[in-house]
């Protein structure tokens, strides 16, 4: 999908992932700002780890602590557990690599922790291979060619997914606890499964369940907003959202929106155009 604000202004698009890498990347995202104004966006939490390559004027991340972090060549951050504000100044261009599930662990041998600030990926390896990779990618402005090269580049560094991670990632029965079920299947303690879930995926099963409920609410609100606009109505039935997404009450719904976005559900609805949904 290509989005544009004005002719040849701010453009963005997603690039699909080949089936061979479907358990490693969710998608690639490209954004360019050819306008004379800075474009500001909010990235919804995705529980993914992101690798960002910057090829033009430095894009800027705005942290929850009101710190500005400029992206020079490349940066890694995540798992993204809360919304991130970012801005693209004129002549900026970014390529975002979205790693899913245990992909970061399979590349680096550990998961990023919530205490990690966005950092240059070379700092994780005591090597400058990502700077070298950036130099090669910077030689073309065709994002499809950049992605193709990146996929070939990463192959030798990707380890096999562990049997435990496979069981956790592919667990689909919502009526059962994934930790209890996988512990029983693997003949391991629940505590060991919990530790490995956190170690290999970067978050707990409890965190993931809460996030999935929230992202379901976001999708429903966006759909209701679209339907309301078409019907020339503006009111959202928040109790419909509460019941459909499994919230106890309106208070719990508001609490989750404050936690993930630092916005109320109503304000989230108001600022939809500025919100980038990585799962959408």
C-alpha cells in the first residue's frame, strides 16, 4: 500500500516478505519525506523488534522520557511495548525491518530487554557489519532491491528456531494457558517455560495476552470509525468494544490505552491519521 500526503510529498509503503522468511519478518516498511515540512507519526506497540535504516536526513525518535534520539545510519529497538513518536524531517528516508517472535534471538542469541534504549546494532556484536550493510543498501534508492539484498545478507546469521520456541509461537488454543500446556508437552516446569518465553521472545505470555486484547480493540475502533464515517455518524459504542475484546469494564479499557499509547480511547480515535499501526 502506498500512502501520500500531496503529490510527491510524504510517501510510505509496505513490502511483503517471501514465504521462506515468514517466521522471521512480518513486513518491511519504507517511508520518504519529500516535502518541506517535518512529518510526525505515532507508531503503535507491536511487540516486535525493529531494525531501522536511515538514508537521508536523520529521522528522530521521541522517547517516553522526552529524549530525542536521532537515527544516523541504523538503529535497533524493541520489543516495542509502548507507542513511539517519531518524526521524518524533509529529505528523510527510512527502511524498517520488522522482526517477529524469536527472530531477534535467532540472530543475536538473546532478546533485547525493556531497559535497552535504541542502540546501533553493531554495538550488540562488537563488529561493524551493520554499518557495512548500510553502505551497500545506500547505493540504491530502490527499496525492493534493498530488501532483496538484506534477505540474502541475513541468511548465514540466522539460527534454527528451537523446539520450545516453535511450540510457544504456534500455540493457538485460547482456552488453555500456553505456559502450562507447553510445560506439560515438553516435560518441563512452568517456571522454565516462562523464563525461556521471556528469553527467546523478549516478553512474557501474560504481557502478550494483554497486548493482543488491546490491539483487537484498536482494530475494532478503527473499523467502527470507518463505518461511522461512511454512515455520517461519529459516536462509538464503547461498551461494544469492551464486550467484544474481553475487557471487564470501561476503566480497564482506558487503563490499557493509557498504558500503551498514553492516550484515552477517545483521543486515539481523534488522532487516527497520525497513528501508524504496524499490525494493520
